[in-house]
C-alpha cells in the first residue's frame, strides 16, 4: 500500500531483512506475488557455521570487488553477490510485468540491511527505510 501511495504505478519492493523479499505491486496497487531468498545475515551466519576456515565478518561495503584477503573477499562476495541477486530478480520480474503492463516498475528498497546494497545495486530507484510504518499509518488513516 505504501509503495503505491508514494510512487504510483507498478512497483517492486525489496525488503532486506531476515529474508530478502521482493513484493510485486500492479499499477492499480494490487499485490501480485513475489520472490523470497535467504537474507544477507542468514547467509553469512550459515557460511561461518558450515565452513570451518571462514568466520563471520562485519557487513560493510568493501572498496573493491576483488578482495585482497579473506575478510574483503567475504564482504565482496556477500555485498556484490546479493546486489547481483536482487538486480537479476528485479530484471526478471520487470520482464514478466512488461508482458502485462507497459510501465516499468519503480524499485523501492526497505529493511535494516538495505543501506548495504543500495549503493551497489543497479536497479533500486528509492530507499524508504520506514515503508512498513508508512503503510500501517495509511491503513490506520483509511480505517479511522
């Protein structure tokens, strides 16, 4: 609801939380479905737990894609890898939407880990950290 109210038209909301959720909204504001993937922190935790020689690293954007040590390589693979995953899913969802609608969707990032990916993603148009709260406020106002 918030995505459509703020930006109109079709939208893809990418929520970077425990899982990475991509929610697809029609030009009329209808929820069409989406895609779910493991979240960034869950993936890092799983790698550290299952790979004996790899430990959990601080999630920060590395200066370069090519890591010069294990920590930088893990950070690069995580940050740029998730950006690539999201960009790939957004491109595929957009292509599917364009079969039914002529308007390209607006891509909105939200969730606690969105700032890690926004600067390296090629498809995210806007960052709305409070999108869920905005939606709750809109629902409250509509029902008041």
